[in-house]
C-alpha cells in the first residue's frame, strides 16, 4: 500500500451521537458494510483483494452511508482454507489504516488475537470474531485488555468442516444456550458487559431451515441482554429460496440483495443492533423506513 492512497470520504451530514465506546448511536438499526480482502469470497470472488481496491470499496460503502466498515482477511465460506496469520495481517492492516485515516469506523473480522490487537493499534474500533473466542484462546483476554467492542458469534468449528456440526434439537434454544456460555466466558475473562455484542451465526454450521428459524425468533437471542448483530447478506439460504424454478439452480450471490433487504427490514423490526451487508445503500434506506414506521406505531 502506498502513501498516495489517502483518499477521504465525502462529508456526512447529521453525524450521529456516539456510544461511549465510539460506535454510532443514530436511533435506528446500524448498517455494517462488508470489505472482503480475500481471493475467495463467496459473494464477490475477490474483487476487493488488492489493498487499493479494498480501500476504494470501503470508501464507497462509507459514502453510501455505512455506519461501520467491516474488513476481513479470511474467507469463512463453507470449505474455505485458512490463510497463515502473516498473510491475514498483510491483507488487513493496510486497509484498516487507510479507512480509519479517512474517518471510517472500522471493524475487523478475525478469529486471531494477534490480528485483533494489531488491527486495533492500526485504528480499528471493533473486533468481529465469528468463532466467539473459541478459535484462539488468547482472544478473550486480548479483548478484555483492549476494552474495545467485541462481536461474539455462535460457532461450531472452522469453515472446512463446520456444516457437519449443523445438528440441533431446537436450533434457537441450542444457539441461545451456547451463546450464553460464550458470553459468560467473555465476561469472566474481563470483557465489560457494555462491550459485548452477540451474533447467532447465520450460515455457520446451520442449514437453511435453521437460519429461517433463527430469523423468526431473534427476540430470544436479544433476550440474552446484549446487542445483536445479524449477517444474512447474500447467503446461500436466500439463493436456495430464490432458485430458478426451471433449473433448480440457486440464485447467484450478487443477485440476492433485494432478498437481503427484506431480511434486513424484518430483523430491524425485531430490534437488532446492526446488520452486516454487502449493499449498504438499500439496507440503509430500509432501516430508516423501518425506524420511521416504528415511530408511528401505537404504544
């Protein structure tokens, strides 16, 4: 990454009130835009793999109104192989520095404590750990020392074999119980309650029906008492629902944004804290409408 990238995002009118931890609090569900700095993302096929392309994409998401930009250097699609830690750092750190310098609130999607710590030093404000601290035993102590917001997701193993673990009694009860245990572990490690966010992990060791059940009962996830992040954007369960009636082929990932927006509206009506999406503009419109609609609802 050269120093000449230093692009800046356009001014954003109406800057929202900030949470004490530096995250926005605009009175509606937040929108987190995805920047995949990987060669094998399921949704964009590596379009933002080069650092310059990733920075440009992040700035475009910011211009579209993203409250948070989530930068990830490891693909977590089913079957994906893990990069070495040095490679993950090489992918992520230059992008974090540039986007933070441009004024973005940057989240980093990582399961590694070393990447989390160095990303926070580079200007990230939030760590999004899809393993909920299970992939790296140093993660929870690292986040406790950092004092930064931490997303803890429901997880049952790495991408290479996670779908073999998609076996549940009642999926919502099981996911909530497992999230509760991980949240307790995070708090015992010293992470402050106000820093903890939970994610039910749609698509991670979940079959399509498991995802739909979780979306329909998000209130039970919210009952854990922590803000809830939902990441349904472009996922395969939407592609299967919208499969071509003639061929049975799932709809391609990049043609699932309208379905993602519908899920975003329904999740926002259930009070989720944030939506992690690829198409920020349509989601932001949707959550603004949802918030305005809710303001008119009878008490």
